[in-house]
C-alpha cells in the first residue's frame, strides 16, 4: 500500500498473453489526476503469477509489483482482470481464486474478455448480471449463469457487496467507464464527457474543458 493513507491501490492483474488494449484506458486515467474528484486517490499496482516478468500479447515486458499469492483484498480498492489467451486454457486459476476472495470480501472485481470465461468456469458469474464477447463465449463452459447474461458492452452487477464489472474485448472504453463509476473517480458530468470523448465524439473534449473551467 501507499505510505499516504488517503491513497488506495487498484490492482491490475498481468500475465503472459495479456491483451494490452483492454485495460489501457482504465489504467491510464486512474493514474492521471486531471478531472478527478480527488486527484491522487488511487494508484495502480500490478500483480502477476509470480514477480517474474510477463510478456503481453503486444510483446510488452512487465515486471509485476507483487505475486498473486501475496494479494490481499483488504489492501485493495479493486482487482482488474484483463483478457489473455491463458484464460482459455485454465492456466490462471490463482487469479480466479483471487477474484472469488475479492467478491466474498466485498471488494469490486472488473473482468473483460477471456477473464469473464475464467469467472464463468468457476461459477462466479452465476446469479450476477454479466456480459462477455458474446453469450456463446461463455456457454461452452457449462456455467449456470446464462439467464443473467446481458447483451451490453459493459455491465456492473451490484447484487452482492462485491460488485462485479464485466465487458467485451471490443469495449475497453465502456469497461473503463464502469470502473471509473465504481471507484467514484469523476463527477457524473465529467464521466459522461469523458465517455463521449473516448467514444469518438469531439464534443466531449469541449465539455471536459468547460467543466474544468
């Protein structure tokens, strides 16, 4: 944790074949104090299978700040789980277990793309509203939560104390919006303007500047 008691940590899971683009918007703007309600309230720490370097799908080498075995929900504001090819092979069970521990402790989890498959396989989507790349992307796991599937870019389930955010691989901006809302990073007006801008509407930039004035 940070030495500043006012700073909370958002943990970003990192592992080989991580899809670089999926958490990029969320991570960059959590670390950028501009427009935030409480600048510097959060910082990102990376958590890997071990503290050995991992390589993303884009070939970026990342040295994790800590190993998954040392991750404690009580020391975290959120766990972000990007997609990766490794989710499809079931090789990231330790991260699934961490997600279960976070949800049980009432700490939010945000999962996108392949990470939703891992959570479905573990039964963590059962009884929770969720989405993914497509309903078919989850049905093959044999999970029991299909009735709760929502055909939306990103979804936040608030039915249990540990809120769960899920999103499709193609929707990193919507994924980030849900994360920011859960963390209360921006005012509603700033969040709406941010989303317009990063969804491709230039008017969002002018709205942000007007709100900053």
